[in-house]
């Protein structure tokens, strides 16, 4: 009776239906020039760093101005982005998968005023709020995970090392001097919410010590079976522990040799924290890519086994990455990705040119069994 009295018609369930469940249809967010020419684009090109043009069969053009964006944005920053879009782009914009922001206009005459407005907006410290760049043979935004700001098992921060790294790579964001595109990513622990497994250069937070056990409170705060079941390597087992006051409590024991420092147990049990000032740090990986171009996709390889967390500027990490980028820029052929360059000259020489300490324990190319079983590329080897 309630449905009938409210005007619901079971024969026409969608009639006069008002709901806010789910997103709007994506076509509602297309700029008119893109909606008109969807599927009818002839080509696109980069006309200068940070500026792209798409040409349609109809003769229409769409110009995109790409600027760097933050992984974590304040409401005031988002409102400023919307203000710029309203002022220059009829309210339309898009975010790339690497957190760049693209402002799209339908005329070349609108590009320069948009660029000047973007570059005129500065932070209080003097740096650009909306730096133009991130296209072509250069460095684009570093995608990263939550870090210390919003994750419970990070081995390093995310926003801090990324900011410090982009500061030293900023010139390569605003120009295209490199042999090919260079993709940098960060994951703050081995669980890898980031794309570090297939990036040209990857910053990986790394735990080196097993979880600490707070036996006094563990049974009171945790479901012990859940903590045991959460361990992917079966390194945790139930145990009875005698406290300093002589009381015996139910707790767990960790087999340190089996522990892979993933932090799953801490997810289930707050009395098993993993974070450690000296044990946590950064691993640098290199040579990965997703693209099929020239060569098959590649996994990243560990090239620096450990660097300490050095907040707030992470000088050892940024210096190492800068050395790798400069060696790559100097030695690689045009269109050659970092991993392809390393394979051409040999990984031993890669370490030498990048001023990295080499050991054979660092190199693992995952060729067996993946070499024989994975068919995730068009460049098969039969």
C-alpha cells in the first residue's frame, strides 16, 4: 500500500523515478567537441610540452593543456581547478591515470590565455600550483599510494618522497629532452597499491623486520585465529606467553624466517605493529614498462636494495634517481625506454653508468616459469 499511495506503478517501475544512486552517464562529462567527434578522430600530436591537439575528420580540433596535479587534493584546490575550467573551458576538464589534469578547449586561440593563467598561479612559497608539462619524452606525474598520511602498514611515506623526487626531476616534467617517456611510481610497501612492478623507475617502501608483539594486550584486542589466517606464509601460530608479572596469556609467535613483512597480520591485529624507524626504508627498482612498443612488457628489477627513510627531503633516494635519469638521458637511443637501454648495454654496465653498487643477487627477470607460460604480449616467442 505504501508504494501505491506514493505513486509507484509496478507496471512501469522506471516511470518518474528519481534517484542519486550511481554515477551519471559518462557522456554527460564530454566537452561538446569530443562528444560530436567521438570515434572520428584522425590523429593527435604534441605541439609543445604539456599541450596536445586532436584533429577530427570534420576538421574540428581539441586542444588539451596538461598540468601536474596532486595525488591528495584539498577542497580549496579542487575548487580552484573548477574555477579555471569554468573560466576557460566551459566547465570541462579531465584527470589522467597519473593524476595530471587536462584542461580542454576547442580553439588554438584559447590555449595561450589558459596557459598564462595556469602558470600565474603560485603557492605561497613561490612554486607553481599548475605546472604545464608531463607529455611525450619526459617525466609525467609520479603515481603513488597513501604513505604515512592514510595507510596502516607503510614502510615509507608517499607524498614526501614523491614531492622531493619531482623537485629534482621538475625540468624533465616541463620539457621533452629524454629519449622516450619515463614513468616513475611509488608504493609505500610490498603490497604495492602503486604500479611499481612495471615502471621505468620505482620507489618501493620496504620493511626488514617482523611484526612486534604486544603480548599484554594481544588477546584483548585481536581475534587470534584471524591474525593467524591473515598470514600468507603461515609464519604465525598460537602461543602462550608468560608476562613479566607472572601472568600467562594467550598470544601468538612469529617464525621470523618465514615472515615476508607484508603487514597483513597488523591489518587483523593492532597488537602486531610492523612500522620500525631503522628497519623501514626504500628500495629502488628500474627497467619496467607496460608498453608493447619495440619490446615486450617488462617487470621492474631491484637495483638498490635499501635506502634509509630521510624525511623530509629523502636526499639519498632523490640523488640516486637523478643519477639514473641523467645516465639514461645521456646513453639511451631515441625512443628507447630505460629497461631497453639497460638490456642493450647489459645490466652490469647499467649499474656502472648509474654509479650503483652491483651484485648478482639484485637481478631477477622472472623468466621461469613466466617465460614459458605468460602470454600477455603481442610479441610472442614460439
